[in-house]
C-alpha cells in the first residue's frame, strides 16, 4: 500500500534566521517541523529535528539483513569467458601484449 502525505515547510529569510536562530531551533526541536532557510528567495538550507540512532554507526541498522548465497569471492564468469580475453586487438599471437608505440 502506498500513501502520500502533504507536508508544509516553513521558510525564512537568512537575515531573519540569523536574528532569531535560537528560537527557531527550539521550535524545530519541539514541533519537529522542518524550516527552510532562503537567500533572495532561493532555498539554501533546511533545518530538521535531530533523531539519534543509538550507539554505533549507521550501517549497524543493516546488520543481519544480508544473506550470502554461494561463493561471493570467485568471479561470476570464468576468466576464459571474459570479453577482454577474447579480444584480438589486431596483433599477432607472437607479438607481446604491450603498448604499440
């Protein structure tokens, strides 16, 4: 099931944000509503409420979500089947593989 939620964001000019920064940060913390900072009417930054993710790193939330099936180290295709191995590149079999100066 898919749903779409309309979210309205408060926007404030950079000069006004500078003058009222601490009050705006308190409001974002309390309400959770993001605030967009604009310069000359163009959005340049968004202030959002910080949500702690606990100790550790962000990738910890993925721990246990991956299942290994088969060999993950060996090539998926045998080297003899590689396109680069089958390319002749116009040189003879007795010529060394190196730069053609």
